[in-house]
C-alpha cells in the first residue's frame, strides 16, 4: 500500500471532505499505484546525479557535434528522472497528515506517482534506450508526460494558502512544510531542466544556446524587458509607474538559464515598482527611479534599488515564507488560472510558475525566486530599510566556479 502521511491529531476541515464517488475513485487510484511502492522505494534510496554547468555544457557540445549522443542523453534521463521523482514522492509521504490530505497537495502527490509509473512502465516495456529509434520514442513519451505540469504550482499555492487559513494551523510545523516546499520545487526545477535540456539539444533554439543555457545571457536586456512589462502593468493597475535605470556593466554577458533569471527579475521588479508607487503616490512630484546595477567581478552581481518604503519590521521575516501575502482573499487569482504559455516548450516551466495576478499573488514569488537562484549555486539577499526602501542583491556564480552546480536538497 502507499505509505500514509504523517499523522497529526486535529479536526479535519469540512472543505477536505469528498463524496462517496470521489472516494471510490481515489481508492482505486491508490490501489493501482500501490503496486509500484517497491520500485519507488528502490529509486528513492538512490542519490541523484548532480552535474556542474560545465558538465552540462560539455555534454551539449558533444551532442551538437554528434546527434547519436542523444541516445546517451536519453538513457541518462531514463534512470535519473525516476530517482528524482521517487525522492519527491517520498517527501510527500513524510508530510504532516493535515497537510498531506489537502486536496490540492494530494493532486500534486498523485501526479508525481503518475509521472513515475508512466516513465517506469515505458522502460519496463522497451528497455534502456540504445538506438536512435528508441531515443525518438522515449523523447516523444517524455514530452507527453511533462505536458501535464501546468497546474502544479497553482495547486501548491492554493493548497498552502488553504492550510495556513485553517483554524488549527497553529498545530502545523510550517518550518517543516517550508523545507518540504523548497526541496520539492528544487527537484521540480531540476527534472524540468533535465527534460528540456534534452529536448533543446534535439531541436536547438539557436546558435547562442547550448541546451537551455544561453551562452550570452545579458542581464541588462532581460532586466529592461521585465522593467518595461512591469511599468505597463503599474500604469494599468495603479495609474502611474516609476521610471527605471540600468547602471554598471550593462554589456555583461555570461552562460546562464535566461528564463530563470527572467522570472526572478520580473518578480523583484514587480515588488519594487509596486512599492515605489504605493509609498510615494500621495507625496506628489516625480516618483523615484527603480535602479538595476550590474557588476561583473568574480561573480555576476545584480542589485535592485528602490525607494518604496521598505518592509514593515512586523512582516519582514515572513517574506520568504511560502504562502505569505498581503493580498486579501477576494483579490487572489482565481482557482485554475491558466499558465502564461501552457504546454511543453523550452523554459515553459518558468512561465507556468508565475502568479496569474499581474502585480500581486499567492505569496510564492520571493521564495520561488530564491529556489531558481540557489538551484545553480547563487544567492539572493534583501537589505531592508524600513521607511526608505530595499536593496535586493543577486549573486550568480560564473561557469568556472565550483559552486555553479545543481543544489537539490536542503537541510
């Protein structure tokens, strides 16, 4: 049988009740998946194979010179995806009971099982990828499996929000839940990067790309694109917007997953520009600029400076907590809100992770941004000056740094 969630004694909320028909479907589903319990345990006991960016780029260069090496890439994915999915399944099984039975959290848990069983059954039926025809078949199957990812982050957001709203939520160890969220999201980023790297090597995006890595990722261009979009949203929703400036080493380029950096800068600028308008709109005069500064040293450092009043000390420690938001219930994004770009395309996991509400959402923007930055060994630091503004600093290690490698599990 499937391993039960960790028990926690408390009254079950009525919203978690299901009909007899739904219960029957769930039981049949669990009975079907229980047949794979031993396989999940086996793969969950294995360590994931972490690759440095150098190793990933080297593999990409080899594949671009010899497409037959896609067979090697597919064979690696067959094993590695099962390991990472199995470890995710096990992490769900260790959740407190009241968290694990939330319908939205359950939905993601069951999907992890579905993805695992689908990939496992394909391998059982066809064996390890060993020729071009098998690679074509496996890649097509992989594409089909991961097309079913669009509502994962929305369900996690909704589930965490519901759990935090429970009258009995004080009994829940949310530090543990936050660690679970970070670990799961980090693994999800990793398996999406692995899958989309293989797809991008098979159908290259262009000369400037090696898999999902942009070989000339320019923070200034990504920042300007994000700033112009947020400025438009501020004008539309708030009636005004601050100007912005990009300073420092604006010509800097380096190897990076540009979609990850785009997501993070979008979220950070969204916070800075909204705060700048709200803090200064009653003062009259010109709104202070939001400034992005790029420094090219041993690492790539990006700072974002605003004069948006900073974060009140009472909530400053909560900004990295999953699900913390100052948005009221009636203004949260609707259930089942669609992704920006649904479907499986290069980097699509980033678009699916965005909150659907343009300038406010479920309280996942900052903690999710930290996952994207720390995934490849970077750091994100927020220097808060209450009554004045914030400086947010991103430190991104270069390709040559030993820190530029996958970071999957957190203590």
